[in-house]
C-alpha cells in the first residue's frame, strides 16, 4: 500500500443522517473513488484514491460492446461507538479476483 496515492476532495458532500434513518440504496455516493489503470505493456499501475468524478472510456472498451465488466461493492458499517468498520474486505477482493478470472479480465 506504499504506492497508494490519496487526493482528498476540498468540497465534501453533506453526510446523510444514517444513524436515525435507514439509507435508501443507490441514493448516496462517497466523496472519493479508487482508480487503478492497467496496460498490457506495464500491467497494473499504482492505485489512486481521488475525489468522485466522471471519467472517460475509450469507445473500443469491450464492456461497451460485449458487457465484459466487473463491479464489486465493498461494505462499511458504523459500530456502537460510531466508528466505521469494513465488512470482510479480504473476502471482497477474493470475490473480485475470482470474477475477473471468469470473465478474462487481467489478474495478477
């Protein structure tokens, strides 16, 4: 993780009241996103956590033509002390790697 670059947003979103009300699915998003580029010549690049933003996709991207894509959502919860805890992130990465192998995405 020493290669992880983090660029935090200067305009964080207003956080919803998730302690007193349930959060509806798909209504809120995080302030940040993880990006890791890949090339055949160089393999995986260093990971970056960046502020939430739109990104461009090359029109030749196979997911636009053949729906070869993968999404794995990591879950986080607040405990009794209101600290954020991740729910089994190691299992999340194992599932993502297995899914990537099945659909022939690059896996190292």
